């Protein structure tokens, strides 16, 4: 834009109606950097005034922003934000503006009538100016990608809305007893509302690993809710031992963010669960965790009667390295889609036989169902230990004793 065009446009804007320096300068924001819109507007107004000494240019009032960029108006919005942030721990924030219909119309009228092409939208200037004030007052930083708190200035309703971003904690859990699911399990009859069947608890299981950890974490973080994301899950009747299973705990809307994780680790019921390696992480790791496929090591107790030890050892030997075609187990068919997976048994061996029970260990790729690997699930898993041995074998007790490292989080 040549300078005469620029001045012509600025004159046109000034003739159109009373406008403040910020709103004037903002219409040319893309043409220069290093100045605030207010400074740019003042400069333009000065130049035009010098060449039109016969005309007074109105400075009071602004039909575009209706006075929003007056210093005390900006300060009062910053104060509103400060009030809204009271009692909320945050280091970073981002401001967004919901512009009222009237203001966005004014802006569009101005753009249309004066042929403006280099403007910055009103709301981005407001976000920036309030952001500067809040940053100074509270000593917190603007952060664009992952702010602790998102602050929305609702201009039409003259109020501030907050959205506190979740806090994510990575760690590994051990499940020391059988009979608890990994995550909350709502009653299927009432879907969590509470009914006779679930004794008005809304739950099929009284507790879960998720609740055993989340109920301790929630008051520490002064959050609204929580969710446990696991790297796979063990059966309800299986224990999770060894180093534990990687998980990410998501705390929704936490008013406290910098909690000492040792307090969480110490606070859980150690007769049921135990936590290791807790550390803060960010939300993007949930997807990494969920899509990881770490190897798993299991220990299974199998009723074998008077089965010969040498025969069992040779059967397990045959199973080592075998590729298993496994259809979705019958016991989970009601909630999982029926498909065939192909998974490898990396290694299988016998630990010992006692009183008609064998203890075996199996290392497998992620996603292989171990109970069905042993039983054959009426031919749905093939080959199986039962088919290899030509016996009817089944798992009596199962423990997961290792889950491999999660790439992208732990290694
Ligand atoms: Zn204005
Ligand atoms: Zn119910």
C-alpha cells in the first residue's frame, strides 16, 4: 500500500465516525510491527491533523469498540480475570474473547465501508492487551499451546469464563488383590443411576484401580473428576504384579497443580494397590500410551492332574514361538467386536508342578488372551496349550508379572 492510499483510508475511517487510537491503528496492524495499535493510531491521527488544520478530528468515544480499549475499561477486564483466577493454581494462561454481536458487526461495517485489508481483528488485540495486564498483575505467563487455564472474556454477558486444563500423571500401578476391575464399571441395568440390582450404588463392582487411585488424587488436586488411562488392562480376577502397569491419571479441572506426588503414592490403600514412578506428563502422552503395544509376561496356575511333567514341558516348548490365531474370547464377546487376531507367544516355560497344579510363565505380544491360549476356547484360539497337549486345560489363577516399557514415554 503506498502511503497516500494509507492516509486516504485513514481519513475515510476518521470521517466515518468517532474512533479511538486503538481501533484506528488496528486497521493497519499488518503493515508494520514494533508499534502497538494505540501508538500506530495516534501517529496516523497526528499526521492527518497536520494536513487538515481546518478540521477537528473527534477523539472522544469510539463507535467501533464502544470504549473497550480505554485504559480503565481494559483494567476492569483484567480485574475480572484476576477475580476469576482467585484460588486457582496456574503458571500459564491464554485469553480468548467471545465478541458480542454488536462489536463484530461494527468491525464488519468498518471493514466493508472503508475497504480495509490489513486489519487485525478486535478480539486478538483485546486478548493480547488483557493478557499483558494479567501477566503483570499475577506474574503468570501466556502460553499458546498448553496453557494451564483458558480464560474466555464473554463481552456480551460482561463476564469471564474459565476452563482449567487437566493435569496428567504418569506412573505404574500394581494390583495386589483379585476381583477388582481397572476402571469404574457402571451397573448395566441402570447405567450408573442406581437401582435395586446394584444396591443403589450405580456400580457393578464396589471399587476399581481407577477409584483406588483417583479418590486419593482428587482432593489433593482439588479437581472435579478423574480418569485412568491404562496401557491395556488385566482381567478382573488377575493380579498386576512386578513393576506394575503403565497408566496415566487425568485430573479434570484441578485447582491445585503442583501436588507432591509422593503424597499420592503414600496415600493409596497398600493392601490393594501400589504406585511407582509417578511423574507429571502432558495430555499428548495418553494417545501414545493407548496405542503402545508392550510385551506382557504372565504367570498362570493350571490344573493338570497327574499330567506328566516332561510332556507338559515339551508342550510348552512347542508353544514357545508359536503364532496364535485368536478369535475374540467368548467371555468378552458381549462387549467386544468379534475378530481374529494373530499374536505370537514369545516364550513359555514351566516353573513347577505341585499337588496337581502347574505354574507356567508366558511371555507374549500385546493383545494375546492367556486364558484362551491355555484352554483353546472351543477352537477359537489355535493352537492352544490344550490342543497341543490334547488335554482339557484351564487357567485357575493368573497374574501379570511384567508389562514392557512404553516407547515414547518410558524409553
Ligand atoms: Zn475503539
Ligand atoms: Zn444399577
